[in-house]
C-alpha cells in the first residue's frame, strides 16, 4: 500500500473508515485498543491513522518493543562483561544506546574491537571461529527473532564450538497480554495482535483472551489498510459483545503458525520467569537455555548477577509500556529526552512508542 498513490490509499480506506464509524456509534462509550507491536506503533503514527478514527476509539501503545522492555540491569551486566576485558560481545544495533541503571550504554564501547554489531544471528558462528576468545551474544527479542538465534546455537553445538555463549533476555508476547489484563488500573478493551510474532505462534496461544476476563484480539498486518481491518474487527466484536481471537492477516499468518520454527526454539530454550521493564516479573514470559545446553549460558560462565530494573528519574517509559501514559505526557519528552540524547529505552529503539511519537507527532492521513 505504501507504493500506491495517496488518493488510491484513501479510496481503499474510506469503506473501512465508514464501517468503523458506524460500528463505534453503537458503543456509546470510549474504547481503548492496544497495539502490541512496535512496528504497528510506528505504522500507526507514520500514516496518521489516528486522525481517521472516531473520537471514541483510542489507540494505545503497549510493550511491543523488545529493547524497550529489557531491564536496565541487563545492560549493566553486559557493560560489566566489557569492562572485565573478557569476552567479545555481539548485539543487534538497536540495543546499543539503551542506558543502563548506571546511565552508561554499550555504544560507548564501539570502535574498541570487543563490541560487534550483527545484522543476522547467522554471523555468530564465523565470529566465534575468528575471534580467538569467548563471544557472548546479547539475546534480545520476541518470538519473531528467537528461531534464527536458536538455529545458530544449535549449529554451534553440532560443530563443537565451545567459545560461543548466549545471554538471553528473550520475551514471549502472550504472557505479557495476560499481565496487562491483570494489572492495576486495567482499562483495555481489545488487542491488535502482532503480525510477525503470530507468523510463528499462530492463533492458539492467544485463546485465553476468549475466556472470562479476556478481551477481543485481532492479528493484523502492517499497512494502514491492514490496521484498519483489524480495528474494524475489534470494534464490531465490542459492539456485538463478543470476544474472539481473529486473524485479519491471512496472507502471512496460518492458524497453526510455524511449527518448525517453534520446534527449533524449543530444542534450545524453555519457558522461564522474566523481568520486564514496566510490567515487572511475569511467570514463564521469557526463555532460558535448556539444561542440556547449559554450556552456552553466559550468566553461568561469567558469574553474572540476576537482572534487576530501575527507572531514570522523571522517565515515563514504564507507564508508556503499560499503556497508562501517552509518550507526549512524559515531562521529559522532547526536552531532556530525545532520540539524540535518550533518557529511556522507549526513545532509543526505532520501534519505541516515544521515538515514534517524537518523529511523527500528530501526523494526519
């Protein structure tokens, strides 16, 4: 859709917008719909989609950015590894500017030769073979990126590489949705479910949303028309008084997801309790190495302490991640905190809600 002329986009969108307005008119109240994907957040802000919706439909950003939900103590532990002048660290680039509890970030070590930025986990094996010493991969991501990381480490095991280690901070989406619904001050009426994650998971892991206490959930893609379809499906369910998990991204998401990718993940990793920035400790919402692969465990190999979290003074990132505060309402937004000098991770990552709000503001379609 992004390649079509703007007038064609509006022509295709108008029937969906009209249907959303008619369905929302039956509600008689404001409804809050959370997109649980950082890519959705960016697409919504960039396209000005909010400006097309009726006043009683509010879109709320959630904890859909894996860098943003990584606790500050994880960053400090990674920094400690670098300061020991021990292993080489490898990471994806969007983690580097996230401040730790100490205020420092990994980006200060770029150019020193012991911090490597990767574009793909497939690069890990060659890095380990050529490094001459231990290599630690900082494992950040949701179900979308974990299978490729797991495949790389399974290959390392097959090849007998003994100098490659994993420091996992992986997170899984469905337990976070449950935590959001159980949280204090819950005020959510539906979820726009993440398309990329759902390519791996399929529909079944979200079925708990259909139980009493749940809310409607609709899997959507990333173009404005995809998002409008998802919003319409949610509003219609709310008007009907139903709660179902629907797939509005059929061209990419199969009901069963990708069983092969899940099998690769489960061979290396198993569920574990995980600490989320903003959401706290969520049972079985993370992934840790299975006992048979404990030799890859960087925390065990290098004696890293348990992860903890702290928030910078005045930073509203924790509230933004819970959908309790719009980025623009944070007192630091656009002043002390900007992409060039971020205070919190929601302004660091390109998928962060604060970064998207700063870049696109109140854009109109």
